[in-house]
């Protein structure tokens, strides 16, 4: 059974930093790419970042240069380091694993609130 559990969210002032974690179980973590998404109130869920099994990364333009995705295969965990946070980064953040084109797994999400 695939399980993804996010943690690390919270309330932070603009300009601050947070590190999100996503603990993954039920897959061969080291062989799988992972994603971070976010959903702000009243908006659709949007892509944030990607990391391949080999460590290659990609970011949405809105977070490029401020956020860093990384992984620790020994801990089956993917991270999202978020620096220079802005109020528009306020959202529920989700990690995501895709086992196929049609099958996708999500965690429960972790709330990030950035005050101005």
C-alpha cells in the first residue's frame, strides 16, 4: 500500500523559510521520481517541483530560485526547502507519486501560511 505523509508546514512571515518533508512507504522509493504540488484557497492544484530518481530537478517558474527539492533515499523521504517565502505561496502543499499514467498517489497535505 502506497502511503505519503507530509509534514513541516506552518505559519511564517514573508521572507522566511520552511522545509517540508514527505515520508513515502509502499514503493521502491529510490527508483521513482517524486513531485510537489500546492493548492491555494479557491484555486486549482498546481505543480511546484519535480525530482527524478537520479536527482535531476525541475521547478515551476513561480518558485524557481527560491525553492529546492531534494531526496534522501535512505530515509524514503522527499523534501521541499522553501526560502524567501511570499504571501502568494500560501497553500496546502502535497507530495505526489505516479505509478502509471492513470494512477497517482497523494498525501494528506500540509498547510503553509505566509503572512505579510
